[in-house]
C-alpha cells in the first residue's frame, strides 16, 4: 500500500511540521517554501530553488515531491525551463509549477507522481478585465505533463495539486467559466488521466450549500478565503488525476473536517493506492 498526501502548504513552516508527522510515504506539495531545519532532517526532497517563475510576481515557493518514509525509493526529475531543456530532460513552461518523480515502493512497481500548481494570472490590459484566471496555467502544466504520456492506456501516473479552478461549474454560476474549466478536465481525460476526487462522500460537503454550486455536485471544499475558515469553506480547488490502470486501486479523501484541516488555507488530500 502506498500513501500519498497532496497539500498546498501556503508557505508556512507549521504546515511542514504537520506534514512530517503524518503516516504517509510521499507528499505532493504546492506553495512550499524551504522546510525548517527540524523538518529538513526528517524528509528527503530535491535541491531545486524555492521559487515559482512568471509574470513579474515574487513567489518564493514552489511545487515539490517529498519522501516521508523509507518504504519507497524516489528518483527526482530536475525541471528545466523550456529554453534550457535538452532531450530527455523535464521541460517546464513555468518553473515551480510542476514537480515530477519516479517512485518505486519496496517490492512494488514504479510509477510517476506529479505535483501540479496553477498560479493565478491577470489579464492583459487589452482585455479590459480586472478578473484573475488560472485555467491557462493549468493547461501549461498539462502540456508539460504530456511528455510522460506515450501511450493512452499503459502509463502509471498520479498527478495532483492546486489548480485554482472549479469542477462542474463557474464562479457565481458563470457558464463561460464553467466551460473554460471543463476544458482542463476534458484534456486530462483525453490523455488517459481520470479525475478521481476528492468527491463526496470522501470528504465533508459545504454547509450551508453555496448558491453557485449545482445541487448534484459531489465537490468537497478544500480551500477557504481570508473571509472564511475551515468550517465555512465552500470551494474545491485541489484535484487528483490518475492513469486508468490505477483507478480501481485508489481511494482519495479530503481531510477537510474543521478539526483535521491543519494550518494552511488548503486542507490535505489523502491518496491510498493498493497496487
């Protein structure tokens, strides 16, 4: 059994400490600043710079694949900017948004794990919009991840993280944004990566039910805004995708009860793979 935690750490040291205490083998983290010394000596992680590139923003954090136990071997793949990547290297559109490693459980088969992060962006002034958007960032990550999908049904990939988009609807009922977000999930499905959650009942549903969320939705809140708390969280921004060959062997749950949420504005997502 392989245990994986997916978590946007919100660049907080206390998130690192909570993560290191968990009974898990691997963590796929986003918005991770350098771990504090007391945690760094207990985990294994790649040596990449702690920053996310792009759009003139100062983001001193990044995605990472973290080894939490000695029950797995990990081969980290060093990301390179597209302009600098050579054949056979991991080319990434925006450094800091995708971390990939080959994980081999003891006496198990290797699989590829990927931590994904889709940063918010602002529209160009010519668009005359003050909104922010993240679907373009998500599509860039998918483009980079595509390098590992040489066959539609034979790969063994777990890709998860904070995509800053919504599943099955748009903000405040917007059909425009629902359609845009839908292209991300459709593209992953085309590549043979199934969306596997977290979805109810594997997580607490929003209560009271938000007006913008369709009544048939199985979404579970994984993020709260500065005006909310774990109890009043309403939106799911964190998602897990997996190769179809692994789908039936996987359970995905949101650890989003108020007393288990943790120090980040995102809750932890737990993956259990009986491979």
